């Protein structure tokens, strides 16, 4: 009996000295108020434990060490969250909770394609939402509200520019209950065009007529079946058809394009058979012609009638290119080196203008020296050939030259405008 009492006393002493260790930790509960939070929303973890060391409680991956419950955390992403509890001996227990982060409730994109159509044409409305429970599209024209997919598209046919409303509804009774976005389908009406007429409607071959019209297009073009004339926003065009011709007008605007029925200009045939040139009556530099009879082509020469000094010349001669054709060759007189000259028919603003440029070359450190032309000296020459289909009429008239005419002479003394006197060329 005494031995038994002695053994019991030793066991009590050993237990009192802690030789068998501390109680293991226990997790009584570990919960979260929202296991499926919206992105950016906080959640609250709650726990109850026993046997934990003073610094032996943590929640991972965030916030790490914790002391008291509850603990508020904003989950950065979906993850497994683990509560770990350690006692003073390093013994631990753990429990997991899965947190799944859902995208924030939002309307992320809306669009209407194409950006602009004619009335009644197809427009595709498209939209994207996140975390929506359902969605609707409201048509303000009819007042109809259509249930649609939370992300998707639909085709509409607006008669005029229409602003549709997309409404996305939240799920799980979360705030806000809904969001809206506007989707604009833009409609532009085709341009209007009317009163497409020719004045006069009938001409003699070689004469011109003016086509005109009214409308609200941003761009117009006229075609004769072979050639298209783009006239931009202008509402008239002068034409010189060589034969009876049907013209079609096309009007283009944001809402599409409109083409008119053909407009016929009647031409009385009267082809030209020769050219006649009348020389100017005065001028230190004159445009003169070689004698010919009959003249199917005319060679024109720039000649001096008085002593002239120059080192450069610019000559723009507007002409009726339906009646003559430039052969592309520019000959030079003996007083001018061949390599410093150029002639061509202009384009763009210089359409139907013969452009001639001549210049002497400087040394690189000093300008070119003047060339002296004496009376009778020739500066340059070119040839214009008759185009019979252009009919009769004036090719150019020095007394009535338009603003595109230019004849400037450069010398050491300066620049002289209107340096070349021009006569009159007719197709007969």
C-alpha cells in the first residue's frame, strides 16, 4: 500500500512539472460571412480556438498573424484561406475555407456597328457585362423592353437615329440593383438631288454647255459613260461633248449615295477642219505662228521684237484642250540652251493649261547671266495639232485670257509680268 501511494505521488509531481507537455490547440469554429465576394469587396473571417500560444494564430494567404476575431480582409483574388493555430510546444491544427472572388458588377462595353447607316439598314448592338443576373434592351421608338443575354448582341433596323438603353440587373440582391448604358444607332438619310439640267440642252459641236443641279450631298460626280468628273461639293460642271452624250450625276452623303437618271445633251455635228492664228499687235516678246494653209497643226514661236535680256521665263497658256492637242515637244531658239526648258499640260488647278518653264543655270555661287535677245531672235517653239471632234470655236484669245494665264520674265533687273503678248487661235 505504501508503495502504491509513493508511485501516485511521483506521477502527480511529474504532471505538475509539465513533463508530458501542454494540451494541443483546438479550432472550435472558422467561418466567413461571404465566400463568394465581388472583386474589391471586404469579407469578415470569424474564429474560435483554444490552446493557442500568444502569437500562435494566423490566416493565410492574408492577413497573416491575427489576435482577435472577427478579422476583415479584402481578398485580392480567389484562393484557399487557411486558419492555423499553434500551441507553445509548436503543435498546430488548421482549417480551410475557399474564397471565390467574382468580377465586380458592371457594364464593361457597349457598341453599335456600323457607326452610321441609311434608314432601315442593319445595325448590330453589342454589349458586355460582368456579374449581372439578367439584362434588357429598351427600344425608345416602340417602348418595347426585350430580355437579352447578359453579354451578347442583337440586330436592329432604325428608321432614324435611335438611342437604345441597356439595363443590367445585379444578382444575389447585391447593391446597386441595376446599371444602365446608352447605345446609339446613328442613321443618316441619303442625300437629295434634283433639277439636273443642261443649259443649253442642245449645242453645236465645239460649243459648251453647263450641267447644274440642286441637292444636299457632300460630294458629286458626273460621268459620260467613259470619263468621270469629280466636282466635290460644287453643283455645276461645264462640258464640251463632241457628240450627243448622256450624263449621269451621282450624289454621295453620310447616308449613302443617289444616282440620277441620264441627262442627254444633243450635239449638232460640226467638226473643225483647220486652225487659224491671229498674231498680237505689239509686245517685246510675242507668240507668233508659222504660215500654213490649211492648218491641221500650228507651230507657235516665242520671238523678240525688241532687244530683251532675260535668264528665266514662266509661261502658262490656258487653252481649250478639246480642240487642240500639245505634241509634248518644246523647241528652243539658238539663244537658249536646250537642256534648261520644260513644257507639259498641267493637272489639278492647271487643268487645260500649257505650262512652259525655262531657266539658265547659275554657278552655285552666283546667279546665271542674262541672255540678250535681239529683234527676230527666237526663244522657244511648240506645236498644237487640231482635234476635229472638238468642233469649231476659240482655242485661246490673248485679249480674254483667264486668271490661270501667266507670262513672267526674270532678268538681273528683276521680274516682269505679262511679258509675252498672245494672239488668238481659232478652230474652224
